[in-house]
C-alpha cells in the first residue's frame, strides 16, 4: 500500500486517541504533491471500524482515484488549503471541546504562555462564521491565518490545523486544544481573581518561536 495512505490512516486514528473528536467527526488528510493526490478519511466511517484501505485518494477536484468509499464531505476545504498554501502537506479538522468554546465565542486563543509562543508564534486567530458551501471556509482561513501559525479557529464551528505533513498537522490540532484549555481556565481565573491577563509581548513571542523552530532545539 502507498506509504502516505497508510500514514494518513494512522494520523486519523490519533484524533480519537488524543480525545479530539467524538463519533465520526473530524478528519485528517495528506497530499502527495508529485502525484497530485490527496488521501483523506472516508465520510461517516467510525474510527474504530476504519481500515487503512478505507482511506480515499482523490484528485484536487474531488474525483476518487484510489479506494471505493466517498471522501469526507470536508474534502473541498482540505483541497482549497493545498491549492493555496504550497508548503502545506497535511490538514486536520476537528470540533475539539476547548477550542470549540473559543469558536463558539468567536475569540482567538491569546498567546499567554511560552509554550504557545514556541509552537504557534502568535495568538491562534479566529475567522468570522462562514457556511460550508464551496470555498467559503477555505477563503476565511486564507484571510485570517497568521504566517507560521499552524492552526486557526473557525468561528462558531471548530478548528483547522495544517503543517508540512499529516503527523505535524495532528500535533498542531492537539496543541490548539491544549492551549485552548489552559487559556480558558486562565481567563476564568483572571476574572475571579480580578487580575488583568497579559499576552506575552510580541518580541518575546518571536524569540521563543525562533528558538523552538531554530536548529538548536531537540536532538540532531
Ligand atoms: Zn466541522
């Protein structure tokens, strides 16, 4: 089996494992740029029953080129992101709980702590509400995304995360949920204790982001 198809299958299984999805919600895709094929979760298949061969290969217009099942109904938003952001190789969509609280309120996730600065390099931005017709979601993502920030909150909907491959995109979705949780509690505690919360200054955020994404971080 195609390596990327298998990786997309395994990346999809991480969503329930990380507690980022309920039921059949959520989806992960990955793109083979050379062959112009997107591998994506099939529509409406429960994660616990999904097999690697259920992952659907589609072209950029949604025509099925590998597999027999229908692709996720969200394929069009994934394809739009791949068409418009050439460096992206993996896309994730979830309605994860804490991030969806920010989505419900149409509030970006502020950058209060260094861990968020490391990964996202900014607040996690939010879009206005858009319906799911045609390119509306994709266009809203393009309009509001911040360069270098691998996720975005979709107003009154959920999360889109994107990075150079499916595994990194899942990590961005997981971290979006993690910082949404921290920040929601911080905002509540701030109110109770009458503290004015402060975002990290822009130059500090930049410093942490560059250190994390630079050559010195992690193992060789
Ligand atoms: Zn959705």
